[in-house]
């Protein structure tokens, strides 16, 4: 009898593990503000928990989480905020005591559909809202991107352009949420290398791509003087 109970417990634990996934420091295509970081995402059977940290960089800084925060998946499904922990809900605010102070908090949402490859997180509020676009939930792809950024720190602009182009070619149409990040890095590397041909080619390719929120990526480049 004990043997059967052990087998059942083993199967139950394997089933629950199959429904859970953790992503540490996921990459994303764009975010605002720059001082807000996602440290971890837990996708569990009954909920999705986002762990975040924000750093204060101004005297008298304050922060809060609006009630109207949601996750948007690739199919356009919205998952509304269930609970915020460690941070006041607007209009209540947390007042930072000093410049450089960090505040860690969590946001809890309903469970994501199994196999969700990427998400957006959007705070829908009147002003000073935060957002993350194209957060990749693929651990293997996140490692590839992390390794690429480490390599890029030591590489030449031409090498970096080819590095990110190779990743873009491999994931094309498989994880469109992160494509914007790759295009931005390719175009920036081409501009840095004074390679106007490739900068133009990939700018136009981005404009015609299926990457979600293309207009946001083009605006990001335009705001930095890159426009073709």
C-alpha cells in the first residue's frame, strides 16, 4: 500500500512540476521606466507571479502600482492584476528615503496558457505608467540572448550585427515578441559601424515585420536620430 501511495505522490509532483515554470531575469524588447527590472517570473498552475525591483534615482521619488495592470499574451488575451504585494496601490504611494534606494515587490495574475512564449505587461493609467514589451518566457532563448550580450560587450559593431542577425534568423516567426530587441541591436550596431546599407535594410525589414508594436520600436529608434 505504501508503494502505491509513493507512486501516486511521485506522479502528482511530476504533474505539478509540469505545470510550473520559472524564468530568471527574462529579456524584453522595450520597457519603461529604465529603472524598473523584472527579477523573476513564476508560471504556476493557479497563478502567474512577477517579481520586480525599481531603483529610485531622484530626490523625493515615489512609486505605486495602478489597479489597471494586465498581462497581454500573443493571442491578445488579457490577464488582469489579482494582487500587488510590497507596493501601495495608487493613489497611495511609497516614498523613497534616498537616491539609489530599491523597492522590491510582486504582481500576481491569473495563470497563463500552457506554452505561452512571450508576454507584455502594461500599466494602464493616466501618467507615468510602466510597461514591458516582448518579455520572453523561453529559458533557452533567454540564455542565448544573455550569452550574446556578454559576447557583444567585447565584439566589434560588425561582429555584433552578425551575432544578433544570426539569432534573428534562427527564431524568425517563432518568438516575434523578442524580434524588436534583435532588430534594435542589429540597427544600432550597423549605425555604430557606419554601415548605412545594413542599417537601412534592417530598418525597412523591421517596419515590414510581424513583430508586435513595430511602431514603438521605430519610435525608439527615431527618438535616437535613427530614421530612414
